């Protein structure tokens, strides 16, 4: 992952908690767990056209768009553009795989980064939270597959975010 941009440091705890609460992937988690997650988030800024994730690299971080637009690309072709509130790479919090796509800032971009290295131990320590996250990921994957079957080849089949 390309993190050679200026690190904005940690987001204010309350700010991060609110952003995380608005992400469907985290629906159903307790307030205490949101506080832990907010503490572990890192806020990052990217310039327009800057690469955030590269296809083929190990997926280790989920990205939540706080401000701006992000472009999902595969082999140089734009697949989708996502805006504020979108979460990309939520599955990276749970398992090991390589990115199937690249992520590039379409505009000036602010994101929250959620590192698997920091988050997975927290989920493992709280089986109730892990069950909620796994259920939400499963629900999102099924919904995305349903949209892709209903609208094959349509960008809208990707929904409001990529898992």
C-alpha cells in the first residue's frame, strides 16, 4: 500500500467514532467497540490521482472515504468511483488475500485507514464483535453478488462500496 503521503495522524476520537458508526460494515457493534476502533484508526490525506492500494499487493488495510472521491481500477480501466462514507477493503480486516483492483484518489482525498494488524486482534478478543463483522461482510458480499447478477457489467452493481 502506498502510504508515502503526509500522515495526518489520528482523527479526533469522537470524529472517528461517528464516521465508523455510519459505515454499514460496522452496524451492530457496541459503543465500547467503536471507541476502540476509533482509537486505532489513522487519518490519511492523498492528492488527486495518487495511488492508495495497488492490485496484487497484500490486502492489509480497509479504507473509509471521509472526504473526496476514490476510483477503483483494474488493469488501468475504471470500474467504479466511490464517495464519502464508502468503505473499501473491509474483508482485509479478516483474512489474507491480494488486492484484485487498485484504488486511486480521483480528487483530493481524506480517508480513515483500518489496519488488519491493529484491528484483527481486537475482533479476536471480542468474539461477539467478530461475529457481527463476519455477518455484515457476508451480507454485503451476497448483496453485491445479487446486484451483479441483476445488472451484469453495470457499474451500479458494485453498490455504494466494495467489500
